[in-house]
C-alpha cells in the first residue's frame, strides 16, 4: 500500500498543509484587508472568518457554537454585529447577513482574488484542478461531516470567482470536516473542549488523534490515488510559494 492509499495516514499528512495554505493567504492579505476594514469602520473578524458562509446561509445557534467551539462566540459578540448592522436576528436564533455585510464580503473576495493571483501566479495552471479536488471533497464529506461542516459547506461561490479564491475558501470549509471529526473523537473519549486543548501527548491523545484521522479520511475515498498525490503535492508547492 502506498502512502497515498493509507487514508487515515493521508488525512493526517494533508491536514497541516491545508491549514498552512489557508493561513498563508490570510497573512498575505493583511495589508489590503486592513485597508478594507479601516475603510468600512466595522468590527470585521466574523465577516472575514465566515466570508464564504454568510452569503450562502444563515448562521444557526448550533452552527455558530460548533464553528467557535474552542473560542465561544457569545451574546456580546452577537450584539456588536447586530448593532453595527452586519447581522440581522431572526426566529429560532438564526442570524442573517445584512446588505452591508454582503457588500463587505464582496470586496473581501476581490482582495483575495488579487492576493491569490499574485501569490500563485507561477502555479496558475494547477489551481483549477486543486480547486476541483477540494470541491469534490466537500461534496463527499456531506454525509460524514458534523455541525460545523454543515454550517460552513458548501461555500459561497459567485459566478466568475477565480480558481485561487475557490481553492482558498473550499480549503477553509474543508478544515471543519476534520474539526468535527476531532470533536467527535474527544467527546467519545469523555473529554470537553477545554480538556482537549490542554491534553498533553500520551496514550489518550494518541487514540483521539487516530480516531480523528479515521473519521477525517472518509472524504478522501472520493479521490483516486493519483488525485490524492496531486492534491498533496500541489498544496505543498503552493505552501512554498
């Protein structure tokens, strides 16, 4: 068996690459993003985090709690968003994006288009295939993802969104499939979110990570061995660019 056919091992190997590529775009976007935030005058962390979620569907109380399970989004945070006119409360605790929030997000997509275009210009030929892989993984994860993943996926993808932005946002959403797998694993071990954050290396941690990888591996069954290799290699190249 090749390392690309050991799906739990593959899930463990590709997870830090997905995180690194996602974070790399955020870091590179800071100068232009800061200008956008200052111009808007908004408390924009939530809008940036959930840029690909809010235009697609309302936030449910369960979804919001799952997305921020390690750093809970409390009532005060919600009130800030409502007061500044970016979230509108509805029945059952639903929170919907306002026109103002959607306008900010549209500009943010433009920022990310510029940034990913610059960052990955030398690898532009790889981006459509990598974005396709990520989209297929999101579709494949629909049956095994948890509450955070269901809130996050599929991402908002307006017509004409460039491949680099598609990849960036699809990877962002895909991270929640693994996050839900991890939460399911530590809950099965009888732990809480606070306890898993401080849990050190050892047999318990090892079992939780192994179970996380088993659950997180399920979407990768949809890709062939060659495609899994191409995805891992392609993300490695983007991470180094």
